[in-house]
């Protein structure tokens, strides 16, 4: 009896499992309400494109440079002594030969008086013996001794005068006192710096030109440049010097550009950006920098083609301030995606909104 009940339960269980399997099969075959589900579609990304054109443009070089004073004079004391007077201070404009500083010269003044007196006595003695020598009253050797003494006395007087002059520091140029290193009452040694005087009425723009570009400019050429405080104001100068030998540290050639600066607009130490023409870039495509993306050491762009983004590897020839020149990888008429490209992948659907 128990075996019959157990067999009957197994039959019921198998029937239930069969019914469940049939229902699952029906759900897979038939959709709810008898309708098929719509296919999932990829959303197109809106992008802006630019039509590639092969053009020829000037190959311009942009190099950083430094503004320097035409003359930067570091003045030093020539004599040891105590400073008794300072005539100028930082920012003062001075003329060539103007007295800037006085060192105590009292000892040297005393030496000058003594040397001048000895020189005057030697001169008078020389004149008297010269007359005697002319009349034959003095031997030639004796007169030579008197003449030698006179010359030495004159030299001592001149040396004493020079010693006094060296107690005065004067400006060798017309310019501006940029720095003062000493104070009144300070004792200085020979060679100690006391003033820095700069001449900025004319300045030099100093740049390092790479070896590959050294023949692109030469003395006499006019070069445009800008400085950081005036980025939208283009100035010009004349190339005055191109080094014959390259700097061993960077294999570049020092070049100097002279610029008149009467109003003092350019100040030593400013950073300049110099521009000059190297040659011609032929059959290249100019793109905004936003169109080119770095990718594992390469550069790529995306093209819009048949509604899809197509990844294209390109070669950059040169980079200007806001644009890049592409020498390889693009053809005339290619639709280059310039906006909306940063999140794209190869083959992704795109919808060009504008063409530039």
C-alpha cells in the first residue's frame, strides 16, 4: 500500500515539473501581449567636425629668450679705505663720469703734496743743470743723473694723483643704479663690489638657437618678439650677433637681438618669445590642438565617416601657439572631429552637428 502511494506522488511531481517546463518554453517563444521587444540601439555622440585641407604655410620657429641690459656694469672699489660719502642710491639715473662714492683719501692727499713738492724741486734743479750742461760746466754723466731724478719725481707725483682718483668711484656709463652694496662708514677692500649700474636705453634679447635652425637667421635680420607682461604687443629688434661655436651644454648657438628701449618698457630679466621663419610647410593639415589626442606615445585623431568614429594615427610636424600641423595620416576632405572627441572609441556612432 505504501509503495502505491509513493509511486503516485512521484507521478504528480513529474507532472508538475513538466507543466513548469512547458510554461517556461511558452514564455521564451511568446512575448507579453503578443508583441516583440524593440532592439536596443546605441546612442550617437554629438560632435563637431572640420574638413581637412592640404595647405602650405610658413614654418615659423618660436623660441624663449631673455631680456638683458645693453651694459651691466658691476663697479668695485680700487683702493682700500673707509667710505666717507655716497652720492647716489638705488634707482637713481647717473651720467657717465658722475661721482658715486668717495673713500677717505687724506693719506693719499698728503702723499700727493709731498710728491708734488719733490717734483717741483727736481724740475728746478733740472732746469739749472740743463743750462750749465749747455755751457759745458757740467759733465754729461752728472746731467744724466739729474735728469733721471727729475723723471722719477714727476712719476711719483703722477702716481700720487692716480691714488687719489682711485679713491673715487665714478660711473663708466650713463644708466640707472640698480643696486648698492655698501654703506657710509664701511671699510672696503680693493675689488669689493659697491654699485651695479645698468644701461637700458638699448637692450639685448638673448636666445639659444638649435643647430638645425642656425642658418634661418643672421646678423642684420629683423626679428619680432613679445614679452610676458605685454603678450599682445609685438616688438622688433635687429640681430647683432650669432655665435660661431655652439654651447657645449645644449649644442645651441647664442644669438643676440638689439632693441632700442628709450622709454624703458623692456627691463632686464623679462622673458621674451622670439619668432622667425625657418622655411615652408608644404601639403600639411592645420588643426586646433583639441583635435589631436595622445595615445601610448602616439598621436591620434578621430574622423567622422558613415556615421561612425574612425580612429586615425597621425604625425605632428610642428606645434604653434594654438594649432598643430599634421604631416602624415590625413587626406584632403577627411572630416576630422574637433569637439566631442575625448570620450570616443573606434567604431562608436557619431552625429556631426557642425562643420568648420
